[in-house]
C-alpha cells in the first residue's frame, strides 16, 4: 500500500513537472512572437525592421520575410524593444504597442509613421555599439578597415592596409567620402629592402535620386601609386544612372544592380616629369547583395575610354568586397581590386591586382 501511494505521488509529480514545462515553453513562445494585424488577419512572427514606408516581418510559418506597407497595417505589437529614429533628431526606445491613424506607439511615445528614418530591435544586453552609433550618426554609415601581413623567412615581407569610408544618406541625396592606403616591403637575404606596395586612393561623391530608379551623380577620385610611378591621377566625372534591378530587404538594406554613364576627364602625372590628360566617357556599374548571416558582397566597375580613342587609350578599374560579421561591430573583410591602364608609365606593367584580407569596424 505504501509503495502504491509512493508510485501515485511520483506520477502526480511527473505530471505536474510536465504541465509546468509545457506552460513555460508556451509562455516563452508567446513572448518571442510579435503580432501584426493586416486586413483583418493576425500574423505571428518577428518584426525585423521599420521605415517610413513599410515594415519587414518574418512569419512563424514559412521561410523568408514579408515587406508590408503601412497602409495595409491595422495594428502591431512586439515583445522586443526597438530603437526607432524619427524626425531630424528624435529617438524612441521600447516595445511597439500599437498603430492607428498613422501613429506608432513606441513604448509611451506616439511616433508619426511618415517621419521614421530607421528602426532596429534592441538585444537583451541593451543597445549595442552599432545601435549607439546609429543613434549618434543616424544618417551616416561607414567602416574603418585594417589589414596586416608579416613574413620572416628567406624573404622577409611586411605590409599593412588602412581604409576609411563613410556614407551619409538623407533622401534624396547620398554623400560618400573614402580613403585607402596600402604599403608593403620585401627583403631577400643579402639584398636591400624594396617596396612592393605604396598606394593612396581617395574618393568624394554625391548622388541625387530623381526617382527610386533614376539618379544623377558627381564624383572625383585621386590615386597615388609609387610602384606604378604614378605621382597623381585625378578623375572628375558626372552623369546619370539607372537601377536595373532592386530588392528592398528592409528600410536600410537592399540588393541592387545599377549602371551609369557620363562625361569625365583623366589627368595623370608620373614621376620623371611625364604627364598626360584626356577627355573620357565614364561607364560604370555597381552592385550589392546580402548573403546569409548578414554577410554582404559589393562590387563596382569603372571603364574610362578616351573620347577620341576608345580602344587605344583607356582605364579599367574594378573592385569586389565581401564582408562577414564576426562580433559586433567587427567584421572580416576580403577585397579584390584590379586596375588596367592601357597607357602606363615606361617600364611598368599595364595591370595591378591586389588581394587584401583584414578586419573592418562597421557602423
């Protein structure tokens, strides 16, 4: 009899533990689920981003994300707090607690949906470095790159890369400023140390969007390359561009392919006193694509043929970069850059190819 009572009590205890576990799992599931009401239908999942025009939502059922325009949203609720940047300098932090008459409730703040610049979920540890940078420099994105290589053997090599790029986006304009410097040396046994890399690049550019796909641009870039005996190259250019393909992932991220064309002028001065210049047509192509785990690939191509000699006097430049997040805000970065000058200095090769592996601080 005593054994039967003990067994019965044990069964009741196991049932109780099981019931509590189910309730806890169910509660956790409900805690992790956001709700969107659209056209009378309540959707469960996760809100991933907001903008002035739409929200990005990952439903529980199915794969991928949905982009839903605000005019199709009747209500929104999240358990996760969001950092919402709106107006010129305002910020709201807290869970999203409702939407009606164009007003989004962010915690206790009512935010006009049309003034939202960007919004991101805040992690359990509070705002990250990226979140704080986004708040302080809401219209600015950028990166600072560092690369280093050292070898000590029959041939000793050392080299480093420093890079900085920042972009300010405030519709309808985008301003870009960037600079890169790479330097490397090599020393073979019994020989003097020689330079293998010595290059400085600079870029300033402004884009103006007339429509979501049609834009104008003006830019200027400069190059110094001690290995190619190039004292200075200046390339001012301007023109029009068109977005051939675009996939908007959320308010901040998009996949795209675009091309542009316009007039340009190329000036080159080499060590030793030789210089040349020519009027050119600037053909360009740019692309960007987001990969899984928020890795990103971007690519650009510039073709600058002389107006009076398309096939005999031209400059062809291309660059591709793959950035993969490691620990916020640090990413690993691989860059391949190639430049072909059809009329280089005497005694140097036409083509220059660089492969760089390093770390990037992204904000």
